[in-house]
C-alpha cells in the first residue's frame, strides 16, 4: 500500500476517482472544494503558530506577555485570518 500526500489541484483531481468510490455523494467540484477548505484551515493554523512564536520572541521584555496574547487573540483569531485569506 502506498500512501501519498496530494499537494496540488492536479493531484487532487487525479485522486478523485478513488475518492468517488469512498464518498459516492461527492461530485468532483464538491471534493475539490472540501480539499481547498482543509488546506486553507491548515495554512491559517500555521500562520497563527508562526505569529505567536515570532511575537513572543521579538517582544519578550518589551511588551508584557499578557498584552501580546491579547493582541494575538484579536488579530490572529480564526475569523480574522479567514477574512485575510479570502
């Protein structure tokens, strides 16, 4: 058994026939939309992690940790990030 990470839309489309056997209710467009949403969610989580780490490192001893956390929760929450990615 070979498990491969699909990294782009071409590979996603090539995998659709297999997925169609597993998820008979999804047409190709619905399948691609679900993958794009999942990829976007992963991107958002990665940006949030990098932002937190870089803010905490950069502003350590300059901006109190509690203020950093408050700002990060506001500026990098899921809703704000979705607006930026769209």
